[in-house]
């Protein structure tokens, strides 16, 4: 009787334990949500922007990184690896049928928890170019560290083969040495990992543009052009807008060199747009500065909004942002009204300028502007005939925007 009671109690205890643990067991086998990130581009600034925005907008999901790339830049690969580690996202690399993960792309693959390779795919060739001994040693250490994190064996041998010998492996070969797991297709990968694919993300037009800007030839031209435009703004009398374009070119170039985070690029677009809008309000013109400023500001805010994680956009954030936007809109409306009144007064000034007498502070040519002093202000001026020497008395013939055209008065 006592034994029967003890047996019943034991059975009930076991049953309760099973019932309590069953949700946990089921959770362990429940499918996790995944996002397929199609990284079929060079590993450069565009790839960094693409991966960062995708991770931020898919928090909590497993990242299946579909890689089909011949590689790119070591600095960009390091940035992508750092983004993955800092976000805490679970990453699984997938090299599709006939695909390739070479050089920097292979390095990105190694940063994932597992690498799956389809028939006909290859991985490897991690030897950096040009072959600097310090860089080679760094890449070897980087590969060993990533393999160690994956829990692989023979990490030193694999790293030496990938880096020193630039070895490339097929799916079968990579499976034999434990570098990757052969898989027939993406569906097999999802089944093995217990994943449910919820989204597929490809690089946007903006990411493609940033990828082009990351080309050394392109960002060097941007740097050169940016410096020239800034110097042109400095040595030209009056604001012409060259400086804004020059600063933007330099910032794009620095981002292309993976020296600036993408947030700086967004801020630069917004600030440049704000400056152009302010110039439009303060100076008469045809609205070119205002339109350009509005477009740049809209692009900057749009890119910032896209890069913000979904969970960070709370009700409070939306409320505060809406309030600030409304307040800014009110101030902008007041500024536009004030600017219109100022433009009316400037029309009167333009009428007063026509026919006014002043003197040349610098030499003035027909194509090379100079500076004249008229109505207690300095103006950018062009000669309507010949060169006018500094110190000569001049008369204003006509006014075009912020420029005036003058003739020399005979003594």
C-alpha cells in the first residue's frame, strides 16, 4: 500500500515535470524568424551601409547572409564583422549554387556562426593584395580568431591555407576540412537551422551609389574636386554655393574610403540642405538653392529614418519628433514671410544700385570678377568693356542677382 502510494506520487511528479518543461522543449524546436540578406556586391562602403541598415531594421531575426562576391576592401570587411558582433545578431552564411565568396567576402563569411555552401560554389583566396607582410599577418590572425569563435578545429592550418596560399575550396572540399556545411539549396539550410524565412532584402539604389563612390578612382576625384570647389568659394567674392558642393564631395569621398560612419553622411546631407534653404531665404534668386536644400534635407532624413531600428521608434519618439517637426515648420513659415519682405526691400536696393557711382577695390575684367564699393557695401562686379583698374571710379549699369555690371567713369 505504501509502495503503491509512493509510486503514484512519483508518477504525478514526473507528469508535472514533463508538463512544466514541455513549453521550453517546444520553444527549443520552434522555428526562428530569419531574413535573407542578398550580399551580391563588392565588399565596400555600399556593402557596409546595406548590412548596417538591414541589421537595424531586422532586430531579433537570424541573418542569413547570401554571399556572391569576389571581395573588396579589408577595412569594409572589418566594419561589417564589427557590426555583426556589436548587434549580437546570429549570422549564417549561405553561398548559393555557383556562387563565390572570395577574399574580403570570404572573411565576412567566416564571421558568421556557420557557413553553408551549395554545389558549384567556392570560398577562399583571402590573401590580401598588395602583399604587405604586416597586413598578411593581421589577416591570418583575423581568420584564426573567426574560426576559433566558430569552434573549428585545425584553425592554424586552415588560416595558413586561406591566407598564405590563397587556397580556394569547393563545397565538398570545405565540408571535408570542416570549414563549411554542404547543402543542396536554401530550403535545406532553413530546415537544418530551424528557421522560417520572413523577408528578403537586396541592396537599394543608395547602397549601389555608395558602392560606386567607394571605388578609389571615384573618391580620389571627389576629394580633388571638393578641394577645388572650396578654394573657388574662398577666392570668389560673394556666396556662389561652390563650398557646399565641395564639402559634400569630401564627405562622400571620406565615407567611400570607409573613414566615416554612415550617420555622418546623413548629418552632412541635412546640414547642407539647411544651409542652402537659409541662403535661399536670405538672398534673392530663382529658388535653385531652396529646391536643392529641400531635396538634400529630405534625403538625409529619409536615410536616417530607414537606418533606425524598428524597436527604437516608440510612441514617445514619434510624438516628440512630430512636435519638433511642427515647431520647425512654424519657424520656417515665419522665416519665409520675413524673407519675402526682405526681398521686396532688396528690389528697392537694386533699383537704387542702377546708375550709382562707386570705385573699384580690385581690378575688374569682363570675365574675371572684381570688387566694387557702392552704396556702403562691397559687390561682386564685372566690367562691361575692357579691364577696369583698381581705384577707378565706376558706374553701375545693371544688376543680376548678387552681381553688378559696371563701366569706368572717365576722369
